[in-house]
């Protein structure tokens, strides 16, 4: 057993030449017996820059204890995080999506550079989850992902509030619906402690998708951040990754096309974030699974939306945990034939075997609707196409009463200009607000537009103004919003050619996004198009020059294969 497990860490075996390697590891606490054990990394995203990650140092120690008790020689290492909620509406948001690549690259670098045999990755804020999963996909060693967990809901006047309540409060304040004191009270009570944003926003969405994919232990995605469940979850993950090493189970054995379909099913059923599409495409690219927007279209048509969760619903992730958690939802979906039960998971068992050991939804719970009487008969994440988005765009239509709108465009080249227009009451009911040059290259970094979308909701315009962008939206966004418009403006996509006053149709029922311009008119306007200069230095400059289209996951390693030359005989 011992020899079989030392797959990569054999470089620090008893070979005399490896004495220097062993000497350095002795300095960090290794003993003679540790050199006979597999080296297991614990990739921690601990940081004090966000409540999402402020507790992960303790969780990493729990995972380390689990791996050590199982028989491994564990080592904790760290990577970065960006706090999306803090950077929202600022220039800092341009670093959010690139941080996914930095996280993935840094974890892959440590796993490869230190020849680790396996690892546990623990994530908190939005980009941590896909960043960790991209690294897991590339590293090709056994791995388990653990979610740091959701924050408890804030309380104000006996009502649950969260970070989105603050963004919407800004709009209400601008509309004179609340005063300075009321806004301050919302601000001071929205985030009570550690954990990721509480609704079915991006962090909780991606955690749920990863559990559905089989890469987290059952319950990991819905166990709250501050709970005994979460510490136990981390310890169990350390033990589980050792068992994967024993059994020779690798990420590629778990992350199959069917596993991605399970992830999409759970995201649709829970009403998850549009960011899930972007991130699942990127993870699939990393693990070499053929996943496209067409797969999301296919799954959206057949999976009902059954979760009454924020931002469009009433409840938060902690409520879902108390109702039975993601395992209970998956159990229901499996029983009704919506999941592939034979997919392998990090427990070493199949999805069906795991769920057979889980309890179903609690009697009397109100978070999850019956599949026979869903909130919506199909999924709420809709791919739109048309002459304004020939390569696709994304809308989240859960809770929408107005699902289509035709109106005049109000076009802005920056989020700041558009936000000022909203706050100055220049945007009227029936308008189509367009924010462009915010795509992966043009942003650069494809920033999220939660701030402006929440202000629209707060001002009472969320139902009668459409908001379009080649950037992204937060999982906390709701309303008639369309993002990920591709091709983006920076590369000359049609969104770069429209002008204020052009009539635009957003029709989520028929999955259409069109501008009332002929092909000839668009071609004529294209003659005068000139792309703005890209950022010239630093991480954003590198990102802008390597990132792919959002419809391909905005990955940075989508390179064309160069054919090998035939040897000269």
C-alpha cells in the first residue's frame, strides 16, 4: 500500500540524492515516517479581505487533520482571493474574473512544483470555486473540493437581509424611499459574520454545482460557514482524498459529460447564477469535456425551477440547509429521473449510492417546490441569440413578470456613465440600457453589474427597463437583464455598432436578442468601427490578450493546436 500511494512524492524517497529535498521538509516538521507517506496539499483561500474567506484558515487545519489521520503527510498552502462584493461598482471589479485564472494557475503551480500526490481545495468567494476546480482539472491528481460555506442571513426589523439588500438600498435612497439612517441600518446588519453571500448567488451556485458534479462530499455546498457541520465536512474531505489515492480515482474519472449535466440540472432547479454557465464551460475545457452553450439550452428546456431562493425568491442558503440541503434536492431530482445516478463521486461511490444514505426534504419545508408544481416549468437560465448576440447571451428569468421588451437603446461605454444616467433619472420605463466595452477583453475582466442592476431595482425600474451588457452580472442580480453578449464590443461585435435610439427587442420567451437594423446597416457602421486600445501593462494586459470569448468560458489557454511536422525521411 505504502509504495502504491507514493505516486508523485517518490522524488523525496530514501534515495541519497534526495537528501536536500528531505532536509527542507524536515524544517517544516516532517519526520522519517512522513517520507514514506503520500504528500497531500491543502489549498487554502484564507484571507481577511472578505468575510467569505476569513474563517478558511481554521477549515484548512481541519482538512489537514483529516488527511493526517488517514495516513497522509499534509501541507497547507495558500492562494489569493478578490472580494466581489467589495470590488463591485469600482475599478477593482475588473480583477474579479482574472482572479479565477490566478487562483487556478497558482494552485496548479504548487501541486506540480511540489510533486504533491493529491490535494483538498477550500474556496469561499465567487471565483474561488471555479479557480480551484480548473486547477483540480489540470493537475491530474486525486482531489476533493470543499466549500467554505454560506453566511448566516442578516436581520433587520425581523426580516432577513443580505449584501444585495444594501445595493438595492442605494437605489431606494436615491429614489427618496428611505433616508440616511435607514440605509445605514441596512449596511450595518446585512453581513453578520463569516461566510459567502447568502442567496443563490454565484458562490452558493457554484458550490452546489460542484457537489452535483461529484467533486464535493454530500452536504458540503449547503453546510453553513459557522457550524460544526462545516468543520466536520473539511476533516472528512482530508480523509476522502487519501481514500481516492488508495483507490486510484482521479478527477477525470468523476468529471464526465454526464457529471456536468448533473451540475447544470441542479443549477437550473435551484435558480442559480448566470456565472455558472461561464464557469462550467471553463472547468469543462480544463478537464477536456465537450461542453457548449447548446448543452445549457438542451438542459434548460427540460429541468424545472423549484427553489424559492434569493435573489428572485424569499429564502437563503441557510434555509435550504435547514430544509435538507442540496443532497435532499438531488435525491428528489434523482427519484424523478433528472440526474445520472451512476456517476462516480469523491466518496468512491456513485451519486445514487450517496443519495440512498441521505435524508429527503424535511416535512413542512417551504424552500423547495414540488416538481409537479414548480415555480417555472423549465430552467431560469436562458441563452439568447440574434443579430445583437450571434454567439449567444445569457438572461436569468426567474421571478420575472415581464419577460420581453422592445424599446429604444440608451448606450453607454462605461458602467460609471450608465450609473450616473440612472441616478440622474435619465433612464425611463421602456428603455433598453446598454453598457458595452465591459467584456473579457474590453473590460478588461468582464466586470459584474450588480451595483447598477440593484439601483434600477431600488428605483422601481427593475421590471420595466432592460439592461444589456457584454460584461457579467452578479448572482445577486435580478430583473430584465442580459449579459455575456458575444461577440463583445472590443472585438467588433454588433453591440459595438448600436447607437442611442436604435430599437432593441429582448424576448426571453423566444430566446431572442435583436436590434432593428439590417445586415447592410450593420455592415456600413462596421466600416467606421475602431476598437479602443487595450490595457498595456500588468495582469489585466496579459489577461486581455489571452482571454477567449465568454461563450467559450473566458478561458486563457484556448490555443490552436499546431499540427506536427512530418519528419523528413
